[in-house]
């Protein structure tokens, strides 16, 4: 009997931890849906808990407040997209170095845009939240979006710098370019969310063409190469 009690004591913390992790995921899934449908400010903690099928006590056992839930969602999505950007950049550089020209081609640019674009678009709830709350008057909320914005700028800067470091482009102000690229890309992503699925390829083509033409002229090693385009 003593052995049975001992075993139960050893297993219980693990079970409680697992249960807490499951509850946390339920709350995050409910928050993505509720924030997208009713807006961040239009959703209460009680409604989030109800949508997740848990008590408000369980909510506060996992998160300090509603803002922490939102921050967690944003951080997870950013980490996912950045991971895809990093992986795609590394693969692209490897492919370029294996080509006879050793240059970034239009097809390769489009492949990168398509992969990153569709990865971001898979998080439809985030873009509904952006549309609902991104231009709101809550100063704290605007700070959060500034943080999101800057995180994507830095991820894009890192990707662009990787090409320079690999010797595939001349040095240039990668942060300045990233600050131009990110607003355009997010604007197009928001537009794609409102468009029909058939339009997505056209949108990807447009973004890729703009990046291809702009980066080609910015990073060409010789000015006579630009004139020849």
C-alpha cells in the first residue's frame, strides 16, 4: 500500500502539469477565435474562459490577464514566421551558390515570397485582429503593434543581411529596406485575407515582382548591370 501511495505522489505533478498545458492551449485557441470575431476589446476574460470550456479560475491560473494572452499569440506567430523565413533564406542561399550564375533569379525570389506569404496567411485570426484593432486608440495596444511591427522589420533585416554576408549582394542599408518592405507586405497580406483564393497567386506575383526589381537595382554589383536590365 505504501508503494502505491508513493507511486501516486510521483505521478500526480506530471499529470497536473499536463492538464495545465492542455488548458493553456485551449485558452489560446479560444482567444484567437474570439479576438478575431469580436475584437480584443470586445472580448472579456469570462467569455474567453467559456469559449475554452474552463473556469475563470483556470484562466488566471495560466495567464495574468487578457493582454498576456494576446502577447503570447503574437509571439508564437512571429516565431513561426521567422523560423520559416530563416529556413527559406538558408535554403535559397545554398541554391543560389549552386547555380551557374550565382545570382538571385526572379523564380527564386517568388519562391521565397510565396512560402513566407502563405505561412503568414495561415494565421487568419491574427489578420482579423490586426484589421479590427491595429488602428485603435488604445495607446498600450498601439505599443504592442509597434513591437510586432519592429519584430518583423528585424526578421526581414536579418534575412536580407544574410544575402550580403554570403557575398550575393553588395552591402547596403538592410534595415532601411526592411522598413520599406514590411509595411508593403503586411498591407498585401491584409488585402489577401479579403480576396478570393484565386487572387492569392496574383498578389504573390505582384509582391515578388516589386521585390525582385527593387532589390536587383539596389544590390547589383555594377551599375552597367542595372542599365542592361
